[in-house]
C-alpha cells in the first residue's frame, strides 16, 4: 500500500511537471514587449569592428547589424555614444572617440555625424534609439599616447582621480555633476533620441584600494555622518537633476538605468533580495536604483541578471521576481547575459541550450517584467547554442510594440481613414490616410497593419493578427498574400510613445492571379 501510494504520487507529480513544461512551451508572445540589444563601442566590442575604418565602412557595418536585428525582432537599440568622456557624435564639448577614428579628437573621414546617422537608420526600421552614456569613466587606461592633450583629463586635471588603471570624474564635485548633466542634455536637445541610458558604472567597482576622495569628502561632505551616504547623494544628484532636465526639455524622452543585478542583500536590508552577493549597487557602487524608481526619477530599469536559473548566490528566478516587485510602477526590462551562453566553463548551465529560452519564459510569466535587453549585439549575432535562431523562429517570430508609459503620455493618435486594398501581381496593396491632427491628440509615428483570413475578425490585442509594424508612408504591399486566399485588413496609428489608435475600418483584399 505504501509503495502504491508513492508510485501514484510520483506519477501525478510527473504529469504536473509535464503540463507545466507544455504550458511554458505554448506561451504566446505578448503584443507589447521591449526587445532590445546593447551595441557597445568601447574597445570596439560591437561597432565599429575596428578603429579608423572609413565612414562608408562604418555605415555599412551599422546597417548590417540593424538588418540582422530587425530579423531577430528587436525593437530597441541601446547604443554606446559616450564610452570614455569622448563622443560618437558631433559636438564642441568633447573630443571625437578614438574607438571611432583611431585617434582621439580626429573626426571621421569623410565627415559625417554617426549619431544622427544611427538614429535615422534605427527609426527607419521602427526601432527606438536609447543613447547610452558612461557618466563618470574618463579614460579606459592611463596610457598617455591614447589621451589627447585637449582631453578634459588634461585641461581640468583637478576634476579627476586615477583608480584601478583608469581615470574617473570626482563625483563629489558640484562642478563635475553640472558638467555631466550638461553634456548629456546637449545630446537631448540636439538629437532625436528616444531615451537616455546609463549602465552600471557609477562609482567604480571597488578594488583592494579605497577610492581616493578623502579631500573631497572633507570639503563637501560636512552635512553627512558618513562617506557612504555622501557618495550616494553625489550620484543621486546627477540622476535627479538629469531627470528633471530631460522632462523640462523633451518630456517624451525616456530615462533608464541598467544596474548591476543586486541592489542589496536581504541580510543587509529587509527590503533586499534573497541573494548572497559580495557586491551591491547600494553599498559598493553607491547607486540607489530602487530609490530612483520609487521617487520616479527614472522611467525604466534594466537589471543585469547575468546569472543562471538556480545559481545559489543570485538565482535568476529570484532576482527576476525581486526586481519585478520593486519597480514601483515603472518599466522593468531584464538584461540577458547572452555573452555567457556556451562561453562560461565555470557553470554547466550556460552550456545548456534551454537556459536562455527558459529565462525568456520566466520573464513572460511575470506581469512585472516588460521585456529584455541582450548583451551584446555581437553575442546574439554569433548565435551561440542557437539563441538567435530561437528568437527568429520562436520567441520573437511575431512582431511586438514597445510597452507604453502612461505616466509620460497616454493620448493616442486619431484613427487612420480611407483604407483601401488593391489586388496586384505582387500582392495586396494597401493605401490609407494619416490621421487628422487634433489639439488633444498625438501625431502618428508609425502604423500597425493587421491581417486575418476572410471570415475572421481582427483582434488588435492578438499579436498573431499583426502583419507588419510599418514605419513609412501611408501605403504598404502585402507580398506574403497567397494567390486564391482572401484576407481582411485593418490599420492603426501609433505615436512615438507607442500609444495606439483604434482600428480603422476593415477592407477585404486578395492577390491578383
């Protein structure tokens, strides 16, 4: 009797586990999901492939990267435009990056503005452009030959310290904080970016040596009982002032952070996560990301959860749940460690071809998660263990809209009008009129084209009904229409913050034989 009960219990458990696995496999991709990728320029990780390439080659490389990620279903780019107090854009405030031209301060040849070009290419493909800045890192090394005499570390040496083989701004200096905000706001004012983005580099990752700021603390930290609180205040001020400045200049521009995975451990703070990390944002990088979310200073968070599911020190599943519960109504995208897939001999889990897919499934099963960002572009495109294939053929097979941010804008455009369908030898050609402008309505930035088989009803909430997210003129030819099939089409208009209009009138269409 005892063995029989154990057998039945084991069988029942096996069935439950099987059903759970099937439910995960059958997970429908959401209609709204940020699907991002980091394009790192420091050390030529992703782009350009090497220093000093011609402007034409740089542009060709970037277009190729975007074309591949368009096939991957990516709808947001996180491009590093200021890796080491240098510029991948035209400005009179900082020098051209040597990662771009091979020599710091030397402009591209023939001349062009990489950032303006990149933004245009991204928007043509319906992708958001998040301009990624490193606020405090001033040099990647201390080799004088790599640093121009005109570089700010040479012209204002009193603003910098050398630590762990690099030069960093002194975060405690008010003039440094004002300079950093001004540099970033220069880009906000002059370029059509969709977001400002910081990664995890605030105060530098600590070494055995203390960060050398005793003099600055003595001068500026008199109102603080300890140096840690003062350091957090210094970083807080950059985030707060920059947040206010962006909202005042261009309220539609988003502001987001991609922190190290652990804010604080629960052993240090009851609000912290069930982790055992020796390093935390709050205590070692002096970045109170949870506090910034709670205060509404940032619009989204991309915690770098570069751990596998079940990792004892920082379990991916537990970290995912903690960040989802501590986002305070703001967006929570997950930083995916694609660079580790089949490339980390310490953990067999990264050699498991199911790990990446299981992480995406966990993300989608949590209502507090709004998408993923992959580090980095090169890692995805190299297709380790079929990661890129799985995005194209499974997870991102259907297109997705970027989630809305109602705290920034919740007004949708008016409905497109005059939708018509014409049969051609190439397919079904659709034509419509852009929605009329209205004082309380947004203008259309792109359109969503829906299609179902004749006799079915279009459901705009069903991502399988999306034929195309169309960033272009008010016309489109459905070349995938099959001869002999009849379809029903409809169109919606979407603004730059992804608020979607109601569905247009629907029309019937078929391909000419």
